[in-house]
C-alpha cells in the first residue's frame, strides 16, 4: 500500500469544487525546495516555520499562474511531522490542477488516499483514535459529528483509554507480582481491592462503549423509518420532514412501492428518513417485494415512526406490526389530525396505549402534514426517544473498530473477574487481563496490528 | 596436553560447566580454564537451585542434555514446590543444596567427561585475528588455540568487592578478579558496563538460638529436576528456619546508610531491583516494620548458615550490630560478612541468539557476563552457547529455542532483543505464553528438539517418548470413555462431592469439574497405571484445557510476526518513517523477525508498519 514513503507528496486539501480559496498541502523532506521552484520570490528569503509568505506562483517558463499565500511548517512542527508547505491559491479547479501539475513536475507526487494522516500517525503526532477522527471530521456533514470528531482529535477519547490502560496495567502488575514474588514475602494486594478496581475499570469502559450508540448515530445519522398502512400519509410526512417533494403523493393507496429515503440536518444532527411501502395484503408482485423491504428497513431503523390515519377505524395490522417489530424506539404519529374533532383525540390515544400496553402516552403525537409545526414536534419526539445524544459533550467513540476492541477488552476483563471470584489461579486472571490490555492498546495503536492499519488507512480519501 | 582445541571455555561456574560439557558430549575437543579448580560450580550466593521460572529452565536443559538438574537432585537437602496452591504453569520446584556436594558432583562429572580437559589458570586475553577469535592467552603468556571460545567469567571481570567503604579487588571472597579480558573487549568496541550484586552474611550455626525461630519443613513428595533422577531423596533432608527483622534492625541500618557504598555513590553498578539489599529494602519500603529472613544450612557437614533476604554491603561492625537485633541472632557469630560485588558485563544486545558476539566471530558469551543473575539463567546460557559453539564448528544449523517452546528461549531472546540495565532474572511473567511453558510438559515441548541435538542418549529419549505416548493414550481413553446417569454411578459421583449426572459425560469432561480429582476415576472403573509422570500431566492438560486452548490461540495470532523474517543485511536507514532512535536500536539488535522487532523497547508500532511496508514493497516479506 504505502510503498513510496520517502517521497514528497501533494494534494488539494480543501473540498472538491469551486471555493474562494483552495489549499494545496505538500509534505515531505523536499517540500520547501519544490515549492521554491514555482514560488521563486521565496528563494532569497529566510523562511521561518509557521509564517505565511505572499508570492506569485509561476510555471517553469516563468508565466504567472496565480497569486498565493505560502505557509511553511518545519520538520517536527507540522501535522505530518515532516516538512510541510501549504499553498493557499484561488479556488478554481483549473488553477489548483495547474499548480499540482507543476509540483509533480518539480519532484512531488500526488498523495495516496489518507497519506497525510498516515504520515502523521507514523511520526507519532497522532494515535490511531486521533487518526480515525481526522477521517470522521473530514466526512462529517453536520455540527454534531464534527464536534465529536474534533473532541477525538483533541485527544479526549485517547485520554480515557490511556487512563484505562494505566489502571489495567496496575492490576496486572500486582497479579504478576503475586505469582513471581511468592518467595520474597512481598505484600500482595488484596483480591477484593483488585476486584473492585477491575469492576470500576469495566464501569468506565462500559460507559465509553455505550457512547458508541450515540457516536454512531451522530456520525452516520439517525435512521428513521416511517411505517404504516397504505395511504395514511407517510409520504406527505416524509416530504414535510425533508422539506421537499421526494415522495410522490397521491390519494391512491399503494403509491409508494419501494423504500424512498432522504437525509436532512436538523438542529445540527443528521437524520436519514425512509418512507416505506404501505403494509397491506396484496397480490401485486412488486408491492409484495416493497412490503418485505419495508419490514427489513423497519428492523434496521433507530427510530420507528408508526403512522396512523385518524379517520380510519381499522388499525389492526399496524398495531400488530408494532408489537411484532423488536425495535426499542417506537413513536406513534396520529396523522391527518385535522380530519377529526379534538374530543376524539383522547379515545385514539387510549386505543394505542391500551392495545400496545404503553406505560404512558409520551410517544404519541398528533400530526398533520398541513401544519408546519408538526415538523418540529416530530423531530422533537424522535430526539427525546433517542435520548443518548446527551453524551455530546463527553468523549464519544464513533468507530466500529474502537467499539469492537473495547467490547473485546470488556469481555476479557469480565472473564478475569469470574476467575478471580472463583479463586482460580492468578495466571489465568493474568492471561485475560493481558488480552484486555492488548485490545485497549490496539485501540490507540500502541500495539502493532497490520490488519487494523490497513483497515483504517484504506478508508481515507485523497489528500487528507 | 595438546594446545589446540575445538572449544575453550573460560570460567567454571554454572554457565561454564554446561558450556564445556555440551561440546565435549558432541565429540569436540574441549578445554575448561578456571582460576580455581577447587571451586567448580561453586554456589557463591544462596545454596539453592530452581524456583519459579528458574526451575523450569533447569528441567528444560536437563531434557536437552544439561547437567545442572542431576547435581541439584543429588545434592538436595530440602525440596519445595512453590506456588503449589496455584495453577500448574506457575508452580516451580526448588531445592536447597548441600553446596559442597553440589560442587563435588559437578567436578567429578567434568573430570570424567571424555574429550574434556581442565586447566587452572587465568585467561588474560583473547587471540584475535581481525574479527576472528582464535584462542586465549594465559597469565604466563602461553597461547592456547581453539576454533571457538566461550567466556563465562561471572562476576569476575574487573570484579570489586565492597565491605562498607572498604574495597577489595575480586569476584568472590577467596578468588581473584580477572583483569584484562573486559578491557580488551571494550577496546575492541564492545559496550561494557557495570552491574552490582550482593550476598548476605554467613553465620555459625552454634551461635544461633533456634528456639526463637520458626522451623520450615520441605515437601515430602520429591519431583526431581532430571528425567534421569529417581523420585527419592538422595541425601537426608533438613529444616530451614524463619525469623524477621524489626524496627531496631531498621534503625541501626538507617543510622549507618552513610557507610553503605550503595548509598554514598561508591558503587555505580546497577543492582537487581527484585533482590534488593536490606539497605535498599528499608529505604524503598520505609513503612514496613519487618522483613522476613530464612536461615538456611549450606550443607549437611558445614556449620555455615546462609541468611536469605538480608544481603548487605554495610561495614562489618554495622552488620554485627543489626544482626543481633534479629530474634535468634542475639549472640550470633558471623563467619563471613555480607558484601557487594561490582563487575563488568557486556550489553547483551551485542550478541546473537546463538550467543556468539556480533563483532567477534567464534566468540561466545554466557552467564553473568551477559547481564543475568542466577545459577539457572547462567546454566541455560552456558548450555546454549556450548551447543552453538559446537554446531558452528560442526557446520550444523544454529540452535535457537522459540519463546513459546522454552523459558531458556525467552531468556536469550529477551537479552539479545532488549538488553538489560540490571541483573536479569527469569520470571514467569516474562514468558507471554506462560500457560504452555509448564514443568509438567517439558518433555512434550523439548524431547524432539533433544533428539535432534543428540546429547541425551537414545535410550533415555526412548523412555521419554514412552511417557509421552502413555500420556497421549490416556488422554484418548479419557476422551473416549463415558459415564452414564445411572443410579449407582450417580451415587459414586455424589459420594465424591460432585453433582449427579443428568446426561452421559465423557471422563475428560467429568474431570474438568473442579472438585473431581484424577484418583477418584478408578471408582468409575477407569483402570490406570499410577505413574505420576503420566497422570499429573494428563490431569493438568484436561483440567486446564480451556485456558491452554485460549493460550494456543493467542500464540497462533502472534505466530505470523514470529515467522516474518527480516533479512539480516537490511539497512534500516533506508526505511522512511523510522525515528533516529528506532534506526539505532534496530541496527544494533538486528531483529531476525518482525516479532522480535516488536519487542525492542522504544520501537513503536508505526516503525513495524514502516518496516513491513518497506519489505513488502521489495517483495522480501511473505506475510
């Protein structure tokens, strides 16, 4: 994969497309030498780290290409740890391409996918969690996920893991001492103390693992599925939530046959909302496939929105489905509320509450695609049901890799606790704790694992 | 005596004995040179062999053809299996030896060993031809030539003994230091550094009031180290006695710390943290009001008592004072005072796994010269160096034990990979695959290796093979025999305190129940030959099978790194992404595999990635 490490690399670091300004990043030992070939006014200057220099970019025949600002970062003082130059030029695709071509002619090469971050990790400037957060940060499309990624990049998550690693090492050291120093009459830490310490490590670890739930939601968005009988107004609600006309709305039942979905950022959080085919008995082959797909989509959703038509009497199929689907987060939207009088509301609410044995009516909402405030109310209800976004200000893990390894560590510590509580040999306790420690160290990249490296750095996009 | 040999071994300590026996037994003309033929395999410090992890190594080299186990068994005057309440991997056998018997036994073995000559003398220099070692020069200037030289000089190289602030040149009481050799190595460019070790006072047994101490018995069941020994004690067994220091002892020591060479900076060498002097102990663990000490007889026919745990380099009068505060020692007569020794060692990252030095060909180092501590660590290295010297001469492949095969392999790999700054002692925690490196499975681990080496006789190896076969047969039978939930069976099951069966159960599964012991299996009609060599190992293999399986899985996961070879001529400066420190360390250690590179401290995971990428790009790595 990374076969050309010794070379100087370059790439446009700002997003694709036309912007006011684009930044071209160059990293490697020849960064400045190469830059000077196309920014000749820099040749005679004493270039200092972390200073910006205004200059003209010219091609090899001395024709002016652009005016730009060049910022220099000395080796050891940059993101990648290498000598880095950033050229801020005008954001035209034509200009950036021209500059890149020039840089390549002068000896740089276009960076591989994720190579800047890779180099930053290699230089020890970033641990693996931080390297992953760069990816999340780049990919974040909303405020919440950017915030989470930024906290990871700042090292908040790494710090949590470092504390756990240090505590676990303490436990392991004491267990090892109890085995190896039996002859020296060393005072060994009490098993109860050890058990308590390990339990408290596991508590912190579980807490961290739980943040993955919201970490994932924040990073990938909250998946909401609208589900219900045909023609209850799911598509209208989808359009209302997405604020566009994605779904075709007709009065004809069974109009939506495939799953239609869209994404929207609402108050800084991403939602993926899917409208599903209405659930009904049908012989239409296409519609049957659509209904099957609906059920699958429903099972994957973070929040299920059951939509009922207030004017309809027959809710049996929907209610039955609401009991069948195992999703924990369900909300109930009583749609077309304008079609009934307000004193009928209570009866409908009770009908749902009673048939689904709900503890309260907090998950039930009257909606109407015709009322604009329904949108805020629906999002509000979804958010309340998700609940876990409350972690937003804490260290959150958002990568499945971190989650899996933290989970593995947790299981090994639990296993070691069983061994301890059953008074099994300290060497067995130690084996599980060591495994747990390795998992935690792998999260930060403190232990080498070729597969993890590949997995992480393959996900990166060009130039980041 | 011919003046040309295949192998010359310098030093006749625990490393030297094994280092000269191995090549002689492989048929090579071998010479042992020592300054004092009366002190072959002398126990300079504690009169015991074995212990956790150390005992494992004694068994390992015994299966391979070493001598230490036999001498330990035959000189044993107290036997203990340490950690016997814990799991089987961390149990270690230890004998207390009659140190004179031990030394005599080893001397007899050397004297009667064919192909081996013994010579009293001091080696002053190596004969070097460029970077080839071709022999040694003695103090009288005479030269002896050899194809390989193994240095096992222990604490003798530039040895200085400290009694308080008084210093005497020497590697051990009654013996001279060897001067010259380490200077020559340093001149050649070796990194030679200082270490320190210490020993406690020896007391006269008649001056001790034994009634104030607690007697400690040894075990009744003897598990000999050697596969050739009988399972009975060769010598009468004795007691050891336990006593403790107290606040008074500590006060005296504290008040005299300025007379301790360690504490006023006279000694520069680094001492072992795990075997601290009493001065160290009371300084480092200042809130402890008492430290234990064992009073151990040094033999059956000696008046000397070894005072375990109280090594010191305080002046003699201070030793007299503080010893008298220990219960039982109120009127003690000290025969020999404790002292510290400082000596030269060669930073062991300068040697290969085969224990040959990198800078000088045909020169091998073993024992304390490589920075280790302990008789067992020395013997294991002596054996490995001896075999490798012989193999080199015979044109055979180098003899290296993997980390998942033997503690001796862990020892060597740790030394050459990490180096050491303090005297290196083996611990079970140094072996990452501890659960498969047990005393009971030593023969399973190493008898094939031993057959290839060819030191142990075919006849003995066949006997070992028989044990292995019996173990396997018994395992198979236990896996194939079941007991059934019949009333009479369940009555027996309940009578041994276990829960009644509700479905048929294989005997191996039944045995996995913690409360079920092997010996109760005969109540279910399982007939077996009650040979502890077979039964113990099978029981462990079954009872702990879950853990052992997990350990083997972990080994498998890391195996690919151990198998990923790094070319010996690799120039690490060409690899982008390595820090200068990493390049230095990698260049110095020259790891054989990615696995070894990973163990070098200060070499980060990112460096591993860089090396792998580099090798892959050159198609020099199958990974």
